């Protein structure tokens, strides 16, 4: 076989190998997530964490420019060399696919968090209602402690850089309780491509190649602690969106700062109300009546922000990312984000908020 086909064949081998990993979560957990990945992520964050800008964003921009340059130069002779050109594309995909999984994405195949923490998967509608009521009381309480006025929305007084630093405090308390949530060597940054991210519908993302947690600096500030804690959860090796939302909730509510607690509780409350609405249209209305009007204003702030930036681009990327998640062990696709309600409801059945 010609050497030029080796990388293409390697892509097939990788796809087949990942199908086998689906049946070996304990091995992935032991040898990759708690083994090789720990050293890869630690090295990446130590090396890049102190650099004040996103190296990963710069890397993506350079790669996109190089790709456009290559397509432009190849287009004139495409019909003549189309086989070789397609082979080059497949070879690049093969290399990227390998690095994507080696540096982070094998975590998709690790032991699910509900098994590690002995949390039940199923809950009843009555369980959800009971938890939502407790959550409303707690969120109202935190809101009152901050603004002293039920009708005022919360505005976080810290800079985004300060939030990145203070997030570690929440993870510190969480790591003391659960060692597998310990966070070290911070590398959380404002994304240089926040403008396009906004129109793509993303509040943040983890760069799997540089292990930098990227946060969209344009999002409403009350969302900022929860969103950045979500991306930090990806950094410590959790790929599931529902698990990262759950970890972000624990990390923000473990933080001693009231604004961080508020970000966690209000984010969780929004998901619970949306889940009730999915069960039956209008089911969340009686619960919303007991939520402080200032909290509702924060909800509206976020809704207005995303609606203002919604375009066909957002819809296109939502379709793409929905299918990407489904291909990577998250059968619910974009709905995976809201599945952390399952974890919260069952985790707090015998615990106080």
C-alpha cells in the first residue's frame, strides 16, 4: 500500500477503536481520564495558563486562513487533481481527529458521573416540583441578600478577570469534598472570537488542543461565573454537557461569594422551569409567580441577549453541534445541557441547598 493512504486508513482504525471504547468505560476512567489525561491537561495549562490571550483562538484563526489559502490555490486545478486534493483533506482530518481524542475527547467514554457519585438517573414529576420549590426559596434568599429589593435585577460588580480568579475558590471547596473535582493550574480566558461565538449561539467552549477554557465575554454578566465554571469542568476531564452543568452548579454554590452563588442558583432555576414547561406548556407559570421580579429581569436579560443575536448562522451551528454531541456519547444532543436537572433533583433528595 502506498504511504499516502496510511493516514486515511488510520482514520478508519480510529473510528473502529472508538466503537470499542464505548464498552470499556472503567478502562478509560483508569488509564486515560485519571491517568494520561491528567498529565496532558496539567502540562497544557501550566504552559499556556499565564499567557494573557487565547492561544487556541489564534491557532484556529491561523488554520482557517491557511485552509482558505490552500483552497484558493488549489481551486484552479481542482478537476485535474481532485483525488489528491480530497486525499489531503482526509489526511488532515485524520490527524486532527487523532489529536482531538488524544488530548481530550476520549473523556466522552469515561464512567458516567451518576455512577461515580451513586446518583439515581430517574426522578418523578413530583420530585422535580419539590426541588424547584426549594430552589425558588433559596434563589430568592440569595437575591434578597444581594440587592435588598425584590424588583431589582442583580448586576455583578467584578471584572471578568476577577471572576476567573474567584471561580477557583468554589472549585477548592468542591475539591475538598470530592477529590475527582479538584482543579489546579487555571487557564480560563475571554475568547478572542466572542463576536462570532455569539452569533453561533455559544456562551463558551473548551479548546481541546490547548486545554484553554474559553468564555464569551459578551454574555450577560450574571451568567459569567456559571458559564466559566462549566468550561473549567470540561478542563478537568468531563465531556458530558449535563455533567459539566452539574459540576458548575456545585462549584458556584460552594463559592462563599454571594454573586457566584446567585449565578449558580439562578441558572439551575431557569433549567428547572424550562423542564417543567417541556412536561406541559404553562406548567411553570404558577412557580414563576413566587420568583422575585428582579430574578425574572435577569432571565429576560439573557433571553433578550440571545434573541438579539439569533440568525440563520445560530440555527446552522445548533444543528451541527446537536449532531456532534449525538456522535460523541450524548444521545440527547443539545438537550444534554438540560439533563443536569436529573442529577440535581436526585442529588439533593437527601441534602439541603
